[in-house]
């Protein structure tokens, strides 16, 4: 049994399968480019330093002890012949190229990738916010901008360093902006020549609202909250260019900036286009309510990669939203259906009514719309933390996250930038090439 993807669907489905399958009933192979699952709702807090980055990821080999875990990338799938083409670090080292793996049952859950647009300069200067590496890199980058602003005498360099542009008003963009703004303004107390009011944070959203998942009223509250913190929220506005480190907006504004964070949504993983399985107009796998790929026996899918009918929506063509709430629940139903299929039992349709959403707006601030109830401020922030603490996988990670929060509440924020982690050999290369240590000069 081949599981492609170790994210929400892949990990939870494999976890349920290893618990429920009988010994010798099936072998489970999980393939993902990373050896861990990332709990993405905690990325903003990891970027702000409230949670250690390693505590928002779950090691697949540790959790899936009864499964085989292969760190690699599936580049193509020929389901008619039950083969998947896989590249690994070993195949690259050996120079043998990709290898074909045969399977009997396929669970396809590669997730999604960041959706980009052909904006001039975006590929050169944009920063994503979908992985723990990007969250850590963005934290280091923001703190480095304060160092640049503090040490330069050039007003143009200083302005660009202290201007932070976030594009996208969904969960990722708003929460990342709110957490990093909190962190950056706190950090200014340790810089003698940088004041909180010197920082300029700009949120650019193409539609007329932000955080649509929490409803119009809570979305308006979030806008008021952000603007009350001197954050420039621009609705019905698009990024037209960011060439030469200048963000040009559709309303005519121009902002020299060294920080442009792109969080405008996701699109299906490109491996889906390299399969012989049916796709919808958005590039997602066409699935039945039982989470089977339509017209493809022995192929299953859920999560971002799948167009799963939403049986609770009351509309014939409605599909489930691509979010963690659905993905985790779909994974359990999918695993049960795979087992039922192997044993010749009836399948269960996936049915889950969306219960609502919670979003953090920084420390002690948030919005929530859950079971028809609207919350804001501290209660919403507390609900955000409580909900995601209950959902993060494994007791080990829950304890570590809770400990991080406790320590963050007792002690001052950490404002150390470890940007050198992104190029760990630089210091050694300098010493080897020049015969001196940079700190010895």
C-alpha cells in the first residue's frame, strides 16, 4: 500500500491504518520529500518565537513506527499499471535516475504548493510562508532588517529595511503579519535608534475583505484591530511589481522594501498532472464522497489534492474546503474505507459540517466564529491556542508546545537572529580561504 505525502492526510491515514490493520494484512509505504509532517497553524508562532520550530513538526518515522517511510519525491504515477516513479537522495547520489515502485492500493495526498502569479520581481524577492524553513527564515530576516536599519546612515536603506509588505489576507498572511509585527515592535526596545513607530507594516488584499472564514463581522473587527496597531491594510488592491525591491501596488502606491511576504493561497501539487487519474478544472483529483478517486479502483485521495463532495452544503456541485479541519477528518474516513475495501465491507461517505474558524492577531488578540458564536480579543486568542493544542499530533508535541508557551509567558521574548543557519559553511569557507576567523579580526 503506497501513501504519497506525509502531511495531514498522509500521516493521519497511515497512523490509522497501522493501528487497525492486522499483522500481515498489508505493508504500508509512506513517501514524502520531508521526513516530517508540519503543523502549519503554528508557523506564525514559530516565526514570532513563541514556539520552537522543531516543535511544530512531527517526525514521520517516530510516529509511523509500523510503516516504511521513504524520504523522496513521487514525480509520476501510472495507476493503470500500478507504478509510481520516485526520486530519492540515494538515486541522485547513485546517478541512476528515478525508480519505479509497484503498489496495490494508492493513497494520493501530496498536498499543495504556493500559488504564485507572474508579478515582475516576485521570484527574485518574494518570501513564502508555507514551511517551517520559510517561517524560521522570515523571523531571521525581519530581525536582520532591524540590524540594518540601526546601523545604516542612508535614509533610503533604512526606510526599505523597516517596511514590511504582506500580500494575501487569508489565514497565513494575517496571522504571520500579526505575530511578526508583535515581535518586531517588541524587539525595537533593544535598539537605541529604532522606535516602534518607525516600522511600517502593509497588508495587501485583492478582495474587499480579510479572513473570510471567520465571517464579515469578525473580518471587519480584524481590520480595525490591525489598523489600530498602525498597520496599513489595503483592500481591493493588488501587487503589480516588486522589481528592484520596490513594491508597486494597483492603487499607485510605491514602497521601497526589503521584505515582501507572499501568502495568496495554494494550488494542487504538480504531481497530480503527471498521473492518469481524473482531474477537475482546478487540477484536483475527482473523488467520490467515499474518498475514492472517481473511476479509478484502488486509488484514494483527500485533502488539498482532492475535490471531495461536500454532502452537508446542500448544493450538488459543492466540494469540501481545502483546510486542516477537513483533511484530518477525511484521513480517518479514508483509512477506514481502505480497510473496509480490503475486507470486502461497505464504504462510508465523508460527511462533516464546517464548525467554524479561529485566527490569531498576535499575543492575546484574535477572532473566532465557531458554532455560530463570535468571539474577539483574548477569548478568541485563547480558543485559538486551545483548539490547535488539541489538534497538534502526538502527546509529545502537545507537551513541548505547552512548555514553549509557559516559558514565553514567564520570560522575555527571544530576539536573536540566526540567519547564518541558512549558509552554515560560510564561516568555515572564509577561514579556509583566508586563514583567519571572522571574529578574530
